C-alpha cells in the first residue's frame, strides 16, 4: 500500500514503527502495528528512528492504553474520541466495552487507515483536521462520560488552537476527561534537533512546564495527575538493558518532566483527584 504524507501527517509513521519494533521484541504487544508496517510501502529508514525513541513511544502508548482501560472499566458506556489517531490501532488493541469510539485524523490519514481497519457499529472514523472544529457537529450521540485521547498531538498545535479545542469540546459535551502527552518548553524548543522530526518537516509549536498553567486555558479545567515514562510500573515493561537507564533518568526532574502524560477533567463540577 503506497502512502504519500507530508509534515505533521508523516510523523504518524514514527510511533507506528516504534510500536511495531517494540512489539516484535515483546516489550509492548501490538500485532496491528507489526502488520501495518509490513503492508505499507514506505522507506522507514529515511526517518532514522532511534531505538530510544522507539522505546519511549511504546511506553507512552502503554501508559495511555492503561489509563483508557481503567477509565472504560469504570465507565463502560463511554464515548471515546481519539484525536490525531494516526495509524494507531488502540480500539482494536483494547477491545473496549464502549458506547462508541471515534478515531479522528486528516482525510489523507483516514483513507489509509480504512484500508487497514474497518469501521464497526461501535468504531467510527472522522476525517478532518482537529483544528477545523466543524467536525464536532458530526457527533450526534452524546454520553454522560466522555474520554478524549490526544497522543502525540498537542505539541503540533498552538496554545490558542488547544484552547479553542478545549472550549468546543466543553460546549459539545459539557464535561469530559482528557488524557494527553506534552513536552516541557525546553523539549519543545530543542525538538528542532530531533532527526526523525526534521525528516518530516513538522514543527513543534507547544510545550508546557506546569500543568496547572493549562487550568487557565478554559473555565472548569482541572488538572488531575501526571503519568511519567519513568514510573516504576512503566519501566518494568522494558528490557533489562533499558530499565537502569530510565530509572536513573527519573531521578532528574528536568528529564522526568521533558515528556510526560497529563490527565485533566474539564466541566462545570470539580472531581476528586
């Protein structure tokens, strides 16, 4: 299957490749990623995806998978929005008991994804840029519990675009839980030196040092917690050769905070942390 993607769209290859490689090593099980990279006609070598990057992206996916599983187990009739889904097969991996799950990405990406994974009664695609907020009108079914997943997305958006998205989602759903990863401001600034990103031509626009800053983006936003790539339960999934490195990295705040996952609640009522 031939693919032609540019800039931010091409970055979806990086996590797909990383998860596939880590799956083959038994670090993170994702047979769907393994199958996808074999089906796609793409020169993966041109992105120069470092082994450490592959490991970190698999860890990030595992963290968000675990959070989503826990959320859905408590709220089995949830509506889930996977924004900037890329070619990730999270719905297929988790096999969640949800009311409905939407995968959203650029039309060019969704066209490719449809060749890999078919829609079902509970799994639907939305073909749109996440910043073209008219896509929200296509969601007719609104549930009491909504989970929004934004993995590897917000760093490519501006602060104003993130604020607008948060506001539009609140207007639609009244309240929702959102899980997303974020770079620190230093990591965002230094990302121009990342070899894989340089090859795609994508640019990093946003980073944040203190998640409490995000509470100021919209009324009713509440920071709940941070999930770190250096947490013990995450490190345990790694090969022994990487465990020591990540444990040591976790001792340094600047390294620990460079790239992490935040959970926030946005709505009229505060929730207990």
